[in-house]
């Protein structure tokens, strides 16, 4: 279903993020990361994609990439006024140094 939506509107943030989440739930982490990246390419302020992709990267041991994603996510939080997500991402970032 999500693929059909994306065929008609590849920039649909909700559908693309949903597809990324579905891939992540299936253990298809590279596919999930690709969809998170596309979500952010088309919608650079879609905060949940920053947060979930950083979590995925951390589970894969890709700490530097996760750190970069979290910092970019914090900037998106500032642009969008999303203080709640900013706190959560800051908490994820702090132990990474």
C-alpha cells in the first residue's frame, strides 16, 4: 500500500517514513536507512526520520553516522520548534560524546 502511494507521490513524508519503519521492523536495516534518507531528502524537517534513523544506526554500531544524524535532527527540531523530540535526541547524543 505504501509503495503505491509513493509511486504517485514519492515525496510523501508519512508514506516514506512508514515504509522505512516497516523495513526496520522486518530487520531490513539498509532498506530502512535508505527510506529514512529519502524522507529527509524530500522533507528536511521531518524530525521523526532523524530520530528513528539514528536509533537504527546505533543498533548497527554506526556511531559516527548516528551522531551526525542526531545533530542534524536537533537543528531540524530548532527550525520546527519541536522541543520534545529535541530533548529525546539530546539524551541519545550525550553518551556518544
